[in-house]
């Protein structure tokens, strides 16, 4: 199945709210579990950057799993960020999750509002939204030092349209039609693991490790420098 790009941002308020209200507890919980498992022992304190944070569920989950860390959560959609800032978890985490509106690649003004260096840069389901995949892989260097850990999770493109529609029925059967539509378009816009490996090689990040972790997700992990955890 040929890749068909989709819009980079979820700007529509109805679309953003449907996404924020959907039950992503299983994949988002798995994201945190895999991050902590594959990156090894993280220090008790640190600073993380969430690229393409959406309404912030994964940022909040990471902050809860690592109470000594702070998270800068970055997204280009004002509708998504408004939902994140209104989340009760934003009011109760003592300022450890801060939301920033910015588009990748970051300009000088946007960089000035972030709190680099970062010990960890992570991203969930951003890659397939970007007009150029190099934007994401170049952005992991925002960590600021070669020991910055990296963890990326995204969708994998199915082999054909029928498989994509079967996945929508399997994993989004009870969701609103707007979410089912978006999931289908995201599957069509996703990359295959071989394509991701080519992207990493082009970005000078071929040392990062990768793996398919479900029938629809892959992960990439390691360090900006070549001290990749096992």
C-alpha cells in the first residue's frame, strides 16, 4: 500500500477533543512501559522533551512514573495544548509538565522558550504527521548533549487497504467516526520499519535500535550519541 500523507496538525477543536477523550490507556501505558524497559535505569531526576505531545497524556504518565523529572511538552496545535493545560493533572503535578506551542523544526524564538539541555527526548505518533521525516530525527538533537536518551513510538503502515480497515474495526470499533477516520488516515500515512531505518541512516542515527512491538506499532530507542542501551 502506497503511503498517503495526512495533515500535520489536529487544529479542529472537535477533532482534538475526540482524541483527548478517547481511551488510549493501553497504547500509552505500553509506551511508558517500553520506554522505561528499553532505556534502562534512568536517573532519579532529569528533564524530558515530548515532541508532538497532543493533549499531554503521555507527558503526564511519564511525570507520574518518574516524580523527580520535569517535562516540556511541545505541540503545534493550540486546540490540543488547551486541552492539556485544562487537564486536572496539569494542576496537580507542581509545574513539572509545561506546555509549549511550536512547530518543528524549531525557530530561534521557540528554542529560547525551552529548557534544554534534556536528558530524554520522546515522541509518540508524530512521525507519520510530518511532511518530512527528517524533521523528527533532526529534532532529537534538541536534547543538547550526546548522552540524551531517545524513545520514539509510531504506527506502521499495513500492507494493503483491507488490512488498514480491519485494524480500524479491531482497535477503534467503539470510537466516534471522526476518530475511526483519523486512525485509518494515520495508518495510510505511517511508515514501514525498513523506511524508518533508511531515515535513521540518513540522519546519522543508524546506531539507534528499532523493533516492531505490535501489529501496528514500532519503537526506536537509544542515545543521540552511540552509547545505546541494550
